[in-house]
C-alpha cells in the first residue's frame, strides 16, 4: 500500500486527476465528506489531503511515502526527501517585489517581508547583502505599501495583485512548479511501486 | 538476559558483541570538548550551532556535537598501527524542525590507519550486521564519492556547477539536474552519464553494470572493480539483497572521498546509519592516513519498537503489619533462586508479573 499526501485545494485536485488518469483512482476523495483518509485497496493506494505547507513534513516523517508539493515549500523547509518528478503544473515564481518608486538605500539593511525567511536569507546571503527579515503569514503585499518593509520575497503568479497595489517585480529568485517527492526510507522498501507511479506520471507530464 | 533491559540496551549489547568480535575497542570521552576543535572543522558538522560554555580557567568548551573529531584528535594510529574503535555516546545538536537542541544517542565505529579494501569490506559488514540486529527489514546503500567527483573532473566542471550537480544528484532530481546542466552549460555526454547513474536499478548487479558502462576514468573503473569484489564477498551470505548500490548517496564533499554508506530500516522514516571514508578530514589533522566509520542514530529506531510493560517474576505485596525482616528474607531467597522480585504495598498499575505473593 502506497500512502500519498496531496495538497488541499486546486493543485491537489489537478494532481489527483493526473493520478486517476494513470490508474490510481479513489473517487471518495472528490466527495463532500469529512473523512481524512481515502483508500483503494485494489490500486494499492491510500490518499490523504493535507495543508500544502505540511505535505513535505508528512513525507519527510514517513506518514506519506510520496506527496506533491510546490518547489517554494521544498526550498523553504529544506526537507530531506527525494524529488523524483517535476509535474510542470502549479507554475509561478519566487520573486523580490517592491513599490514601483522604491530606491534602495545601500547604507542600511534591506527590510524584507516574507512568508519564506529561509529563501530570503539564502538569496540575500548569495548577494552578500544584509537584511532584516519581517516574517508574515499572508497578505505580504501590504508590508511595502505601508512602508513596513522595503521589499517582499513572495510567490508571484500573474502579478495582478502587485500591479493593483503599485508594486512590481525587481528580481526573480527561482521558478516554481509542483514536485512529486518521496520519503527516502519508503523509497528503499517500495522502490518498484514508487518508480512505476513516477514513470507513468512522467509520460503524462505536459 | 533480563526481560527488563530496554530495546536500546539489548540492541547495544548485540552490536557491541559484533564490534568487539571484530577487534574493535571501546572509546569513551567526556560530554564536553574544547570548542576550538569544532570551530576549526565547522563544515564537517551537520549543524553550525553548538552549545558552548566557559570553564573556570576561561577556556571555551562545547557540549560535543560529534565524536569522530575527538577520536581523530586523539588517535594513535600511524602507518604501522591501525586503530579500530567503537563508541556509544550522546551528542548535542540543533534540531532543524523544533529549533531546539537535542541530545542524540549515537553508536558508531571508526577505523583509522593505512586502510585497504578488506578494511572497507569489514566495516560494510559491521554496518550490515548493525542493521540486521534491529530485527527489521533493512537496506544498506553504498556508493563511492570518487564516482561523481571523477566524472566531474574528467569533464572539467567548475566548482559552482559541481555543487549544484551534487545537490540534485543527492535528491534524485533528474528534472533539476537537466536544468542545472542547461544553466551551467554542462557537457551533454556528462549529463547523460549522470542521469544513467540516477536511473540505475536498485539491484546491485544491474547497478554495477550501469557503473561500468558510464565509467570514463581509470579511477571509476577501479571503483567498479572494488564494488565487484564487495559483491562477491556478500553474494552467498545473509546480506545478499540487503546491500545496494545507490549513486545518489553523497555526503559532505569536503571531507568524504571513498566509499560512502547510508542504512535504512523499514518503518524508520530517516536513514539510521551514516558513514563513509573521510581521508580528507584525517589530512586536516596532519596525518597521511585513511579513516572510515559509521554512526548509528539509535533514536530513529525508537518509534518502530514495541513498548512492553515492565515485568517481574514475583510481586511481593506486604502491609504495614507485615514483619519487614520476613519480607526482606523471602525476597532475598527468591532473588537467590534467580527470580526478579518487586516488593510493594499495592499492585503498581501496568506492572506485569509471573506470581503474586501477599504477606
């Protein structure tokens, strides 16, 4: 039995459709239920839905053998997992953005508001630039608008929210897409099952 | 052996016997060590966070985050003397998930001297024996740092690209490896060889064939020959099928140079055994020797162990009116007959016993 962690929401729905197409269906998962775990004995899969930012943790701790998670979360959490496949969906980018009229003061650290402190720290360290991190959990765009921060490090999908708030992207840090990850130990003991699913999915990745 | 030994104790006794019967001697050290040892070798440690404190003479000390460095600092090994040591120590490291320091129970061994393939095979065998002693299904993955290093040298890959390639190899990410190759302008033939190494089947023989096929340097061919010898040694043993070649096994490239290994036990979510050959670290200590060892992270096994209630052969219940001398005499007599005895005024909850005597 392969335990699969899917992220709740649009990305999880898309991934489930991909898995269903290659023969790992478990239709209960799409029903309106309070059940947490969905099993299809015949296909040998057990699905559960988790908060997207927790999927990597479930996989790293072995509660799930495999899971699907955005590259943003993988980089931020530094989870010790195998990253077996780029699913090429859920695409966006990690970027530095700020007010359109922002001019950097090189005599003081940059104030960076972000949900991704590790990503921000690593990025600015690579540029040898000192920063002050302001950790937020959501609505990051407000921080530079209210002058709480100079810039934000955040996910940018279409850029509409930025545009509507007179913000723009200054630098792109890395592209993001959904990845199929595997617990390292599970992979050792369920190599064939996991390789089969990865290989079938790879043929369906656009 | 008493029924009341913890699984950790029973496990330790088993592997201690295996280590000692292979000529390894116990190594003991204090809980703390001079901080400078870790400051000088910071990049060898898994975390840069170390608990430090000042001794009464002003010297900066640290609660040890590692045992290998202390063993190397004190080793008496030389060209003619190979030192073989095992240890059971607690190390203190920062847990990246909780952000707090943790005391980690580590058992391991180190072999320092002029090592040859036989020494390496003995260490691999002890690694396999240590995993087998858990009583669970297990896998020991091995590789050699020389494989990827040699390939990257052969194709003259620069340091930045090397780091990126090692990173993607270690997480088995073929897609990211292709992106890195494109970004750094890596030779297509090299990328193909790396992908073939990542695609190598989990079967030892099949993986060895892949290694032979992608080998371009003499040193890669020598590694393949060494792995063929290792295969022959374990082919007709209980370890056949347990030892695998996995070319994604990579550790600190600044210190490890030869065979590298990681062990997994079914049910434990992380590798429980980490080890390898670290001649580059020995060199930093000014010695022209080789060293290889491994550490077992026993705490990773605790979640897969069945927790049993405490058991005594005889539960001796006495009351305030009992003759204490008589209670003690009876308990002593039973113990002399090999029984374990607990004296109590009432039956403790959760205690399992063979016989209850009420006085």
